[in-house]
C-alpha cells in the first residue's frame, strides 16, 4: 500500500513541476484519482499466479493405463461360452438382459454337447460366419429347437451410457454392461446392435423359427439393417482373429457347398461348468464409469501423433470395449 501512495505522490510531483499553476493542480488531481482506481487491479494482476496450461488430451492407451481396478469388472463365467476350435478358443459373453430365453437355450445346448463335432457352414465376406446343424437332424435333449423372437425389450429399468453423437438407425445409442445398445425413448424400447463381433441366432422367414441351434458372428462392417430382425444374444470378447480369417464359402450367402468344408468345432462349453484351471479369466472395462467416458472422448477425438484431423464424433460400432486378462483381486 505504501508503494501505491509513493507512486501516486511522485506522479503528482512530476505534473506540478512541468505544468503551470491551476492546470498542474487539476491534472495532478485527475491522475491521482486514476491511479487510485487502477493501481490496485494492476498490483493484484501482477501478484496473481500465471494460469496453469490446459491439460493435455489423453490417448486411449493413456486412459486405460490410468484406470483403477474398480473401473473393470470380471466377465461372469455363468454367462460365458468357450467355443474351442482346432486353431484356438473363441470366448463369447452372453447377454441375458436382452435375450434371456435364447441365452438359457444356448446354455442348455452347450451342456448337452449339441455343437460338439459340428462345423462352420458359412463364411460370407464382410458379413458373418455361421455354425450349427443346418439340416436340423441332430437330436435335442432338453434344449428347444425354436423360441419366440427376442429382438427388443422394454427400455424401463435400463441405465444406458449414452453417446452424444447422432445415430442413423436409432434415436439414441450407448452401452450397457459392455454391449452396444440402441433405444427409442418414445416407444420405451431397447435392443442390441449388430456391431463387429456380435453373436446372433439364425432363423428362417418366420420370426420365431430360431432358437440358437444355428449361431452367427458379425465379421464385417456393422450390418445395422439386421437390428430388430434377428435375436442377438452375446458378443465375442476374445478370438475374433480366428473367425474373421475362415475361408469364404462360394455358395449363395457364403455357405459352403460341394467339396467345401467348414472348420470343425471341438466343443462349445459354459465356462462355469469347467474347472477354474481350464477357464480363461477375463475382465472388461465398465461402461458406467468416468474412465469409460474419458475413453469415449479419446476415441471420438484421437490425439495420438499419427492423427492430424480429429473426427469430433463417433459411431457406436467404432467403440470396442476393452477386455483384458483378469487381474488378481484380494
């Protein structure tokens, strides 16, 4: 405060020395008033700390690296299928929230060994691979061959992590427990989305002609036109690289014909039915956390050095939910 008064007195003295009489006194008075009003702000600004530089945007890898154990959840072995092939294991997470009856039926099929010894019957480029008993000749035990369709369900009771970006096929899209979901709030309906790796139950023209004895996996660009036309019941969380390279069928819609043969299936088992030593423990990033929100933003606007023009938006099928080996929890 003493410094401010000193500056004001010095400035006034200079004016009195260089200007005559009344003019000098008036100018000095005006300058004093001005300095009294301005100096406190100038001093405060000089004393204020410099603003912190803006935080550097995170990359997807940095978001995952900074995540905490609570950001991840183990994949439930009660709803996990192991599709064991001669070339390795494909792991499927089931979606009982959206297709409870089909999930229960496919679980029953797995437990009675229905798929063991069957083979892939179809591999259509940029579309799907499919396996099962095409002729429906293999006998069933407790499972059912057909079920009422489960194309969609009520939106009530579901809390989606919603995407801000518009979608071409639905009023809103987002995620629930790792699964891509579309919804129509006005109709209060929700359904799973045909993204890469999603698993569905094949059917004929009758909507109720499927039940899980034939299953397919999306291996190409998301065929969203299939949404609400086929029952989706799960998604592949590991092993897509084994399915996407299967030899393409040369028949209609990629079905194998003539001497073409599809890869045989060693077994399809429920993870919970196997001893822990034979399980593949996995965990996935929870989709209801701030970490997942940061992951979405990092996918929407890529900040890796290679990217020069961030997109600023993203499609629901362009957001792979991270899955990793389960950490040891205490």
